[in-house]
C-alpha cells in the first residue's frame, strides 16, 4: 500500500485477491473484506477464473474510508494461507 498516494477518501477501491479456484476461497476473501469494510454493495464481488480453473481472482469493490483501513485489509488478506497475491 505504500505506492498509494494522492487518494482522496472516501473512494471506491477494488480489492483483488488471487488464489485457488474454490468457493471456499471466495467466501474467505469476502469475509476478510467485510471485517474491514462492513456491508458491501450489491454486485460488489466478482470472480474471474484462470484458463484452466485452478486459480481465480476475487475482486471486491469497497468504499474505502482511509489509508489505514486499506493497509489493515491488505495485511489480513496477505496473511491468509491461500492468498497467492493481492492487487
């Protein structure tokens, strides 16, 4: 998150997590995001599977309130054992 500069809060922010192509992974990512961002808007969650379906990217668009909120969210996502990468 150190590269995030010049943002004005609150703002819409897409949180992306890359991991295994399972429903459990998607549910885990959404659960983590909810702990930091509260209620999610309708259609806030999208998924995109890899070509072979082994991996997926879960994108959750939130209303970010602060840099500290985003840093805490990304810290928890990166600590999850199934998260390969975050964007």
